[in-house]
């Protein structure tokens, strides 16, 4: 556990010691800020029109603002996560420090967990920026906070699973660009699996659709917490980290 924490602190510090971490934060802040502005502007405009037309029912802020924003954040993650994971192992291989890491008295699972936990913590910090925007909704409105917490739990679980996949892909190459591109392709593929259900109803299509991260995030965005969705994400995290550990083991064999 001590070795895992040591690697975790080292990796987490590296995100804030280079320009990459700040670029990721700035990219997310700008894109989410735009989505937040558009969503709230549409909500305010529709509210005024509803009042002018004499409609007495109040508009649901969670339905009009929170839910679309959470879905948009999950899309932004497709671009942010590859930038977070691309350097985890690829940079170690490129710089030659992977040999030092492999010959140190640290188990493969400790290395993998330390790096993934650092990436997950940094991703959580990036998501925290969106919470600053949502704070204005509580100042000027009365959204329901429980669905928001469920949605953030879904974002963390989805991010954790995609980060695990990105960690595995980063362990396969020494080129950060290839690692980022491969992670983006893998994340995008898991995202669009859900589209198959729109035109195919056979058993294999339902299985492929079930593998989509979008299928399991939509209930979270609605404020619904289902154990099968949690199990799916936890299983994806375990699988990604397991494959990464096996990739590290193969490096020892080749060495």
C-alpha cells in the first residue's frame, strides 16, 4: 500500500507540474462553460415565454439544465480522458524510466493502481470545475441536489472505467500520440455501441448495446441509481486494470 501511495503522489504531482494538466483543465472549463451558458440561456428564455403565454406550471431546472449538462460532460470526457492517460506508461517507456520502475521492489499491481488512482483523482479535480458553475443554479434557483449527486457519481464511474482502458492502451506503446489516439478510438467505440440498438433487435445487438458506456450513464443523468450500471462500470475498471497488469507482466518477460 505504501508503494501505491508513493507512485500515486508522484503521478498526481506530475499533472500539475507540466502544461498538459493545465491545458486539460482549461479545455474542460471553456467547453463546459459554453454548454452551461447555452443551457441556462435556453431555460431562462423558455421560462419567460411560458410566463408570457400564461402557463402556470413551473419548468424543471433539473430536466432542462442539469440533465443536458451531465450528458455533455460525458461527451467532453471522450476528449479529456485520452489526454490524461496518454503519458502514464508511454512517457515512462519513451524516457527509459520504465526499466527503473520495473526493477524496483514494487509489484505490478501497485504500479498500475498508483497510476490509475492519480489519473482518477485528476479527472475528479477536472469535474469539480463544473460544480463551480452549477453552484450558481443554487444561488439563483432551486434545483434538486440528489439527482445531481447521482449524475456526478455516474460521471466518476464512467470516467474511471475509461481511464482504466486508457491506462491499458498507454502500457502498449511508447508514443503518447498513439496512446491518446488509441484511447480516444476505444472510448468512442464504447460510446457508439449503443447506436446498434436503434436499427437491430437481435440478441447480439442487445449484447453489444449493453457494452456501451452511454447505455449505462443515461440512468445516472436522469438521477436514477441502478446496481447493474454500477456493476458494469466497476467490472470495466477491473478489466482495464487487470489487462494493464498483464501488460506490465509481459514487459518483465521480454526484459
